[in-house]
C-alpha cells in the first residue's frame, strides 16, 4: 500500500453519514464565508475583479458554471479560476493552523462542478470536508515551513484540496484518483514573491481550475504517477526535506477532522492574518482612549521577526494588506478596517501619509514567530506625553476564539453590501444553512451571478 493509495482509500470509504455533524456545520459556515468574500473580491479596489471578469469572458466556453458577479456562465474550469481569484483577492478568506487558505482554492472548484452537473448540496458538503482534511494534514506534515517563504500554500496544498473535492464530486475510482493527484503534482506551484500584487490572488484561482482539470483528465483516462506523495517525493520538493514529517500526513486522518480541532479561523479584517493582532490592539486603544490621531507623537509596535509583513512604505493599497505599519495606521485613524481601507485612495490620503511615518516596528526576538503563539503590543505616545499600550495575543475569529453566528452573518452581509439587495442576501443565507437538503446549488449561483461588483468607497 502506497501513501497515495492509502489516502485515496480513506477518501473513497468516507460516506456523508460518517462525517460528524459538527464538521458538516463548519463546512456550511466556510461555504457562506467563502461566497461572501468572492462577491466582495469581485469589486477589489484596484480592479482585480474587473480584469478577471474581462479575461474570463474572453476565454469563452460553454455556459456551465457561474462567474460570481460576472453576469454570465462559462466552463467549470474557467468559473473555478475566476471565483477562486475573487476568493483570495482581499486576503479576507479564512485560514487555520498550520497556516493555509483552505477555502479559496477549493470551494470554487466544487461549486462549479456541482452547478454544472446538478449535484446535491450534501455531495458538496462531503467534498468540502474531505478537501479541507487533505489540506490540513498536508500542512501538519509541513508545519515547519514559515509562512511567506518559498511556495505560497494555496498553490500547493490548496491545489491538492481542490483535486480532492473535484475527485470526490466526479466519483473517481481508486486508480483515477491516484492519477489525479499525480497530475496535480505537475500543476502545483505559486511563489510568495508575488505577495502584494494581483498575482497572489490568482494562486487560488489557478489551484481551483487545476483541481477541476486534474480530476477531469484522470476520469477520462489520463495517466500520471500513482504515488505522488510517496515515491513522487511531493513533500520533499515543495516544502524541503529538512522541514517535513511525511509520516504525519495520514496520521489520525479524520480523527478528529481538522475542521473541528483545531478548527477554522474566520477573518474579521481583509488583510494578512499576521496584521490582525496589531489591528485589534490599535482598535481597542483608539476606542478606549478616544485617541485623536492628529495628537499622536509616535507609535511603536512590538512584533516578532517576520519580514513578510514589515513594509513601512507599502507601494499600494493592496500592498498595505501585508504591512503591519499601514494596518496599524488605518486602524488608529478610522477605528475600523474594511475593504476600502486597502484602496489606493486610502493608502495615499493626507492623514495616512502624515501618520504612517510615525508608526515603526520594534522587532523582538523573544516573541515567537509561530502564528499560533506570537503576540503584538501597540504603544501609542501622545504629544502631551501620555503613553498608551495594548497587547493582543489571540485575535477574534482565530481558531479557539470563534466569531459568533451573528458576527459571521454580519461579515457576509458586509461583503455583499452594494452588490446584492438585502432580500437576496438573506435568501443565500437560508440556502447555505440548509445545504444538506438542497437538490442543487443552482439557486445560490443564480443569485450570485447577478451580483454587481461593488467598488467600495475609501
């Protein structure tokens, strides 16, 4: 028995009724969150959504699957690409531990196939749980890989998750499934050097499209290595031989499901997750002390040594999503952080230009680099000499510090504001929360197709 064969046997043997109700509930939560983030991503302030819609429309293809907020259908392959790109456009998609973006590379692939083939919501939920589990176990086996270094996770583990979900929905037999993974090994990649650009978002889109492609080709008889995770040395190539523990990949698979323990993180702010601690600390300081930004002398953020988000002068609003200095600045100025916080208009506004140079990082080697264990301290010194300080250990929405249902619904509604009327928003909520009884996902996608890409005001 090879590693890949063992994985495939576990997947194919898992029936819907074998999956705990808690995991299925989380699958519905990530579906609603993912769809909302895609709607918002279609209106990304720098035009990523517009370009993606124009590009996808130019590709043509059969009217099989919805491009969210695009007003048209295209092939399942192209729809998966567009919606996956929207899903990561704002860096608002959920994440978990070890760090990965499990939804944006996978959900678009599964929704496209389910819409095209008229599959029931229960099949989608099963596929989501399996896709998440594969990604989660891959990241457990590669947990020593630092975030922001080497390959960007959605293009590696995300692609394997998309292949898992697509393979489950297409009903691949054991040989086909093994070959689908082998083919996905030759489609994997995405470099973190593109962080701060539109290309980073396309990593999720590419993974979603390739997941559909790999499963489809395998079902048609395409051949590929049948043990990409074993003799194919996938972990060694993409994560590095000295940073992996492949024996952990299938250890305790589904016992418990990673969606349950440690759980999934739902982002409160549309920015890189490492910025959320200083954002939350700055928001609490601004509210508690009614800070007048014009009266700030300087700000110091105690932070771990993590160059990925140390960007004192971000080149654009999009680049600001990966800047602790900028995220802290807008949190102090606006007392909220939203999609429009990362537009170029907000990035280069006079008040931002005035405060941003006053915000510096104090890199502390005694603060753990691990996202699970790190913390941030925001220290604001006022011109009158007052010194204000707030520490954040675990941002709201992180696994173990979950958002309430009301908070998650508020995020979904905010993502859809200006793109869908309130009635349609609530209809989608109802459909997704009852997804296990749905005969098809078409009613959801029909509404989302007609959404209007909302370009948020700064």
